[in-house]
C-alpha cells in the first residue's frame, strides 16, 4: 500500500493513517477523533485510498490557500486586461485584424528578428 503524507496547515509533512471503510463505518466516532487530533485519516477500500476524513481546521486552511491563489489570478487577469485596453493596444489589434497575410508574415519576421 502507498504511504500517504500531506503538508498540514503548519507546514509540517505528516503521515496520514489509513483505516478500512468497514472499520470507519463501524467505529466512526473513534475515526473522527483520530482525524481531529491527527489532521486527517485516509479511508481505504481493498487497500486503495478512496477518501480522506480531514480535520476542519486543515480543511479551512486548504480552502483559504485555494481562495488566495484564485484571488491572485483574478488580480493578474485584471491587470492584463487593463494593459490590453490602451489606445496603442487597440490600434495594434485593429491593424492585425485588417492586415493581409503578407503583412502578417512580414510583421512576424520582424518580431522574430527583434528577439534574437
């Protein structure tokens, strides 16, 4: 069986104990206490992890981390959008949409040469 680990909200790499689904069903209270004190318990079926019972504080930490990442991406998108809305960017897009294939080819060659 694969050893399961995760980095908890304190940044520590911890082992995740596993418990069979049948045992989890029959002794849910004890498994819940174990998850609460240890951070998480993996529930297995036929020795394969199928789910994880996670301490609420650990869950909140994961949600917050994901939310922060989405907030950063949202801010980055807004910044890019603002930069694309300048008059110079609009003129560039307008000329690109109205350019002939030959003009686009020449522009591509010029841009490639500038990067060297």
